[in-house]
């Protein structure tokens, strides 16, 4: 990856908990994988920040403010005598870190482990928070436990380099739910994993294009659509690339009509869109829920064979070039090839204009437009009828123009 993006463009390595691991492993059960993050260039100089989730603040005080409770005691942190002291409970008794007075007294005599029971804050900090009303006691199984309050603040902070809740098991459930409980794909990534990664860099109204060169079951497309729905007005788009890798005929996916992995990917996107449409709120009515599928194929233009060595094959080759296009071409395929060659977007708008004698396609992309006619003969008034000027681009078959028509075009 350093060779592709450059060592200076390496940002970080995330640890991702992919699942629970295998119980039959001879040595270690591997439960994590790594996600490498690179930037394309130094134009990206920072990630977006994570925001505090109000749902993690489950308690509400008398003034309606949300807060969370954090346990005051810890085991397994480096022991400090300053963090080891008795606390008076509401009933007047004392409690100690770990719950045992005897062990507390042993620790105070020096009999403690390097990592042992103690409170998380010093006695001075405890008294300060108690004075502010931030200390709370709860009785659990007859014994008091002490907690401190943390109030919700809409603060931003960096994302962490560990993802633990977006397991493959979650991805498996998501895909099975879409396909009526059927398991068509092994170890699909969860949409939650992809969404977490996207939120590092993608805001809802930035019109970001998300590219996935190994689309697989279509998790990335699913995640982008979900994020847009979640934001109600999100306008991210996705480009997914997947080889038409064949599925073994013994699998249920093949028997149900999905012959390639890309077939599963396309159907997943369709089903996600259908689901979102069925759940759309008024605020989400303007979401872009369309997608196009393109398949890489040979050119529709006739290509000269340079390897011909005999006259008969040469005559056949010349005969083929009486038309600039291959036999049995489809208009839509030629139009998209022209769109690519002319540098237009694959999302360019294609309109059919029915003129008096010819079918003309108008292709629009932002402020640009061009006209295409694939008829074998052009009406002599077509340019005038379309009201074209020398600033417009008109594409047609060379064979559809005779010499006089070409001359008139030049004069126009």
C-alpha cells in the first residue's frame, strides 16, 4: 500500500473485532483483523470528529438534564494508596474498594498487588464532586455501590482506532434478512463497519462519491443508502465494481437464479432501495434511490485487425468498415460509449427527440450537451430543425452523410 499511495499518506491502522473466533483452533482464536487507512494526497489533513451519543446518557436529573453513571471502583489498574480510602454511605457505614475491609487494611499495611482494587479518583476529587452533587449511591444485592455522574455535553472528539461491535455475524444477519433468511454469501461485512469508516470523512451534504472496487455482496452500497436515509437529506453516491465471478452450481444462490456474485450484489441493492422506499418519511422523500448497472464489454466501434496477412481476409475487413459500428449494436450501448469518449458523466441525462425524419438523442451533463443520431440516413434539414449552432456538438454515422450534406454542414 505504501508503494501505491506513498508512505507519507499512511494515516492509521484500525483494529476491527470481526467475530468470536473459532473454538477448534490449535493455538489462538483470531477475533480481529486490521483496516489500513491511507489518504490519496495531503489535501486531506484531518478526519471529522465523533460526537457524544446522547443515548449513552440514560439518566435524567430533576432539571431534565441527561447524565451517565460511572463506577467509582476499579480492579486491575496500577495501585495507588491515594486512591484507596473508605467512603461513607447514606446509612453511615463505610465501604472500601473491592468491598472488603480486611483486604483494605492489608493493602494499607503494604500487602497489595501492582494492579489491585482502588477508587478511580482521589479523596479530594471525590469530596469536590460530592459537594457539586455528582456522587450517587446505589444499593445492589444489599450493598452500596458508589458512582459519579457525567453529564451530556455535545462535544466532539477523535474517533478511536478500535471497532468492536461491527462483527461479521451482524453482516450475515443483515444479508439473510434481506433474502428471506437464506444464506447466499459467506462472511459479508456489516454495514455498521462501513458506515463507521465513512463517517471519518463524509458529511451528509457533501455529495461524496464512495468507490468500492471489490463490491462483493454490496455492503458498501447498502451502507451509503442507509447513511443517506439516516441523515434524511444525505446525497452521497456510490460506485461499486465487481467481477462477474461465477457461483458454484451446488450453492442455493445459484439454484435460486443468482449465477454470479454481481447478481447477488445487484439484487441486494434493489431490495435495500425497496425497503427504504417502504419506510420513507416525509423528510426523506427527496432521497436519490436510483442506481445504474454497467457491464464492461467490447467496443461498439469497428476495430481494424492488424494481424491480417492474406487478401481475402483483408477484403472482408474492408467490407466490415463500410459501417463505423459493429453489426447488431444497440443504440443505448453506443450512446454510453460516446458519453465516455466525450468525457461526460455516466449519470448524464439522455433524452429522445423525435424530429420529422430522424431519431435524435440529446445528452446533457451539467452545463454541457451534445446530440447523437444513429440513423443510416439524415434529413437535410435536421440541423435547422434542432436549431444547432457552431457551438453545438452533433454526432452521427459518417455513412449517413453524402458529400453535399457535409459541405452544407461546413457552411453552416
